[in-house]
């Protein structure tokens, strides 16, 4: 972790609770919250599924990489990344060097229950969502763990309990 930065970056698969946890964490710590997907949508003027449709996953990942580079250069920000942001080595480097990385971990079955319907989740649209999540988990879990300063289980506690636990861990490691 870069000690000169007070940034906190939340990583994890879709449905892990990055945006929900990030908003509450930012409120409790008095920081600015950003959701990488929303930043990309604001910059492009269209929703993520449209970007995927028009430019494919590669085009989206390029836009995401630029957003991650820009956001991680800021100070005192809490960022919820997209689930696939860690796929590019440069994103992993920016995240790990420019702040504290929190991996919000949940197993694929939990994530499947949370993401049923898949609205706004282009990767879950074509095929068996449960199987897709299992495959994404197999690929991404080691990458999340590679850069995580903390791994937080998101299964049982309420969002409030989870955020309080996270704040305690951050204070202990400061």
C-alpha cells in the first residue's frame, strides 16, 4: 500500500457489494465515493451494456483502464471497481500501489443469488449465469487475492456490520 494515499479500492466479483459497501464506508469516513462503472458511463454518455454491445469487452476494458488510472491518481477516494478491472496488469499495479485494496469475497453460489436477473451485467447475459460466475471466480479470485491488503467475507454480516469490521481492520493496519 502506498502510505501517502488515503485511497481505498474495493474489488470483487459482480454482486459482492462493492458499491453498497463503498457508499456507506465513504459516508462513515467522510470521503468521496466513486463507482468505476458510473465514471465510465458518465464519460461515454451511455450505459455499460451499450459499451459492451458497441465496442466489445476489449473496448470496455480500455475505457475501464483509463478510468482506473485517473481515479487512483486522486486522493482520499473510495473506489468500487468493476469485477474485471483486475484482469489487466496495469490496473492491478495502479490499485496496489495507490491505496489500500479490499477484496469483498463471496462464493459463486452467493453471487448468483445476488445477481439473478443480470440487468446491467453484460457478462451474465449469454448462457448459464451460475456457470459463468463459477468460471469468472476461478480466473479472478487468485488475481483479487494477489493485490488485496484485506479479504472480507461478505456472506453473513449486514452491510453496516461489514463496514464497521472493515473500518476496524483499516485502523488496526494503519
